């Protein structure tokens, strides 16, 4: 991707439904769960490379025995770092205590991380914070087993200030105003309340203090706790939690913004952010892995009983379209076909831009996530050429064998043009020197382009346009093509995200800058101040009353006019080739990805009230020159 998006997290939850001895007997190791968790986290490495965490819970331990283990890392290769630490600790125990080797009971009692409930998380650093303290899972500790809460998630809340203030009103003193801490304390508050009530009920029924503990675990209603805690959540989330005694849950937001899939058999319950992760790690078919419905939670009790429960009333489904375009692994059967379709649907615009001159056009892609869309586009080019060749042969009169051969041999010209080098460290802060380094992030293949050629290069999206302007366009222009056509499989990104992707600043979006340039060129820039005042007038309104007035500015121009201006912004007078940009239409995006209609990045139609609050604040920040985040 030319402008890397950041902060899509991955979650993985494994609940072993059999005693550890079962896995030792069947799979040769009591570390079966740990091994599977390693694979699940590695298979979601695409979702986060800045930090990773792992936590486990042992069931039915004796008082005084450690039953919760957690390890987190923000090392350069955090997943490997975590499991190196785990492996080193396990091996240390086995070396020091050879008697543990074939004794699963001793392994469980004395070796950390060997448990029946396991939670893993991979993340990108959020808002510039990447200290190990910011890495999930988070742990809320208590001497009561039931009140221990471990939480990890792929989420972002738009109303964290409101949720924080609610905690203050009930007498809490949170240590930090961050959505993860706030959510954990919110759930923790109702968990504490539920445990206290169960304890009081059991005492009234005549049970002793010691007898109460296992009965609390049995009777605790996790669904009710989640319903009370999540009542005012506004955001996109797939959050996973474990309680100290062994209950676990994964809760998905009502609009289905963030993804979650699960699989269950008589051995395991597994939940992950992506379907193919579960398919690969547990070797199961596509239709065995089920999508968790929006607003629902999958809850596994300590007893092993599994329940899918509606926690929040589902709203209109607005699953994130960027999941399909970019974040999710392309090995998912549905996503692979959707990405190919995104490429196919772009061809008519491409052909029009190159004047249908396929003989003098070279097709390529910017590695690597745009590859599937590239395949789809090439399939459409081949279909187009086949129709054209068939027509030429049918309409041709007395064609010779040589002429027919010449017609048939035309095919799309495909070359590996843009090659991304190993990540260059722009260690010099002085602008001109730094720009020279950025320019060389990509290299090109020489000798395959003529000065009469068009280069058609597909990218999955264009966010800020910075890498295109400072690197890719310059490098491609060195090949001396006639025309450079940059094709985005996503529509123009016009609005900030607030549900877990790091796009909070309007002014950095190239589509927004293009629209402003057009306003200025057409003597309409006064509309910017008018929209600013409309936004300021909404500051004190409830989120449900806030409107997205930024749309009014984009409505002044057609998509094509903005695309032309973007092409100007990502090139300059030093570029000799014509530069064009082509963007997917929102209509075709929704056609290609019919189950993921969350298109607020492109349309400004946010799936929760908090979204309009964020775009309102983002525009005010832009107008006032305030570089703060909008949420």
C-alpha cells in the first residue's frame, strides 16, 4: 500500500474443552493450546506488528497456586519475542524438574502459561503510543478469583469521555483516560457488583464463605454483566475477555464494524478476527467457521457450556469495507473473490483513460495487498481482448493464417514495475535529505517501458498520497512513459475513521486537500468558513443530533473533478508523464463487497452517532489549525 494504514488489531481466544491430559494423549503435548495460540497470532501478523500479548488461565487450581499468566512485548518482532519467553520458561522448568516431563498434573500446577483458557492479541501502536503498558491483554486484578478480568480487543470508542465520566460518577478513580482502560473498568464495575450480589444471595441460602466461591462461578451471568456494561458503548469493537475462574467471552459491536469468527467442536472453542486463521490452524472447512453476529457475544462458562447471546440490539449492518480491501488476509475464500471483483469493476475507467490502447499499456501493481485486485483487472483485460479478437476474426475477410495469428497473440502486457525495498529508515530530519530517502522506498524495473507506453498501476487505496508524490510517481517517471495511471481499488477516502483505523486527521487526506484546492480555484472557499460555523454550533449537541456538514463541501464537485485534482497534487512540474488517478466508485465497492457496507471513509455515512461527532471535531481542528486528534 502506498500509504500504510495503521491500527487494525487481531484477537485470538482458545478454550480447551477437555482436560489437558486429553491433548497430551491425542496430540502428544499438554502445550497444545499454547502451540495453537502461537499459530493463530502469527497468522494474524498482518493485523499488527508493533506489539503482541498473551494471557492464560488455569482451571481448578488450589489456593496459593498461580492461575493467571500474562506476557506482553513491543519488541521489533513481538510475537516471536513472546513465545521465545514462554518457551524459555517452559524449558527451564522441565530442565530443573525432569519429573514434570510426562506428568501433565505437575506441568499444569508448576509451569506458567499451561492453561485451558488462552487469549492472544496483536496490535499496531495507537496514537503514537507503543510502550509495553499499552499492549493488550490488560489485566484487572483482585484477590477474589471471579473479579479478575483480562481484556483484549480490536476496538475504538468514540465516546470514551462520556464513558470515563460515568465511571467518575459511580465513584471510581480510573488511572488513565484510554478506551481500553475505560472499557475494562466499566465491565469490571458490573462484574464486581454481580459477584457481590451472588455472594450475598448464597450466604442468605446458608452456604459458608468457602462454599460460595465455586457456586459464584457457576451462577455468574456473564451476558447480564456485558449488557449492563455495554449499554452506552459507541464505537466499533470485537472485545475478548476472561474471568479469573475460567469464564470467557467475545463481544461484537451492534453494526458489525469489527470482525469476529468462531469455531466449536467437542475439543475447543476458538474465536479470531479472521476466518482463514481458524481454518488453517485447526484444519476445518470454510462453512464450519461461523461469523459472530453483530451485537452478540459468544460466552463459554467454566463448565464448558457455550452460548451465543444477544447483548446489544443489532443496528443496520455496516461491517468495515477496509477489512475486505486491505486489512484481512487475502486467503479468505470470500475476500479473495471480492478483491478480484474490485479490480474487474475498474477496467471500464482504465480503458477510457488509456484510450483503449492496450498494445501500448503495461499493467502492474504496488506490492502486495493490491495483487488480488490486479488479477481481477487482468482477467477483465483478457476478456476485453478476447471479445475484440473474436470480432476482428469474424469481421475479417480472407484473413491469412499469419494475420489470424497476429490477432490472437495480443495479450495484456504484465510487468513487475514497482518494487518495494527493505524499509528504509529516514533517520535524517532535514527535509530535503529526508525526501531524497523517501523517494527511494520504491525501485522500478528498467528496460520494459517505451516512451509510447502507458503504465497502469493498481493500489488498494490512496490515503494521504505522500508516498505516491515523493516516491512512486517519481520512480515511475524515470522509465519515461507517456502516461502514468494510478488506479485505486477503493473510492476516494474523504472522511476520518474513528472505529480502530488510524485516520483521525482530515487535513492529511489527499481527497480533502483536493476538494479544498477546487473550492479555492472556483472562488468557493468561503464555504469552508460557513461549514466551520455550522460545526461549531454543534459542539454542545448530543451525538444523535450532530450532522456531517463536511459533505456539503464535497457536494460542490463531481468525483471525477476531485480525481483530476488529486492527480495534480501527487505530481509536480518535474514529472514529464501525464498523471491520472482512477478511483473505485462507492456503488461498485458495495457491489463487490456486499456483506461489508461500512463505507463511511468514502461517504461520510457513519454507522454510529459518535462518528458524526468525530468528523465535526476533525473539521473544527482543521479550520483552527489544531493538530490534535478528533477523538
